[in-house]
C-alpha cells in the first residue's frame, strides 16, 4: 500500500450517512479510523520506527451532495530503536490525511492533506519554514 492514495473500509460511516445521521458522522468516522490507525500510519514513521499511542482526530467533515471529504489527523509517538535494547528513542508525530467517500459506498479514498508539512516539497515551503 502506498501512502499517495489508498482506500479504507468504513461500513459504519457509510451506514450512518445513508440513514441521514450527519450529526453522528464525525464520531462514527473517528471510531472506525481509530480501529485502523496502524494502517493509516503505514510509512508515516520518519526515522524507521513504529507508531505507538495513536489518537485519531476528525477535524473537518464537508458534505457536498453525494460526496464527503474529511480531514483527519493521527497523532502518535514514533518509537525508534537505539543501540540499547531497553532505551528506545520516542518522537511525537502527527500525520494528516483527507478521506473522500461517495454516499452508499463503504470504501473511502485516502490521500495526504496538502497541509501536511511532512509531505511538502521544498518549493511548497514558505521562507519562514526554510529559515530565511
């Protein structure tokens, strides 16, 4: 699975949306994504470690007819092995994605958010981020 675009199964979210329960949509989506947090973080560790203590936050759900876009941030700790087996290094991280779904389809397409600084090309960074 590459992290450019992939899909995730969200049957409870699709069911809530299908029933017109848009008030509960965000919490149902967050619950389903929390159960799949490890999959969302595949290749998200920057230093070759593994994710731990994942917390999923759905910050924005936009419904536009039969389309839904949700901005999701997964906060986690990257555990990085060191030369001492008992002392791993830990770095707090966040991974931002956007999930797009069609009404009636339990499969959501996942893509990186343009606002995820870990995915910016150098040309996309402003001068403050480059230290100028």
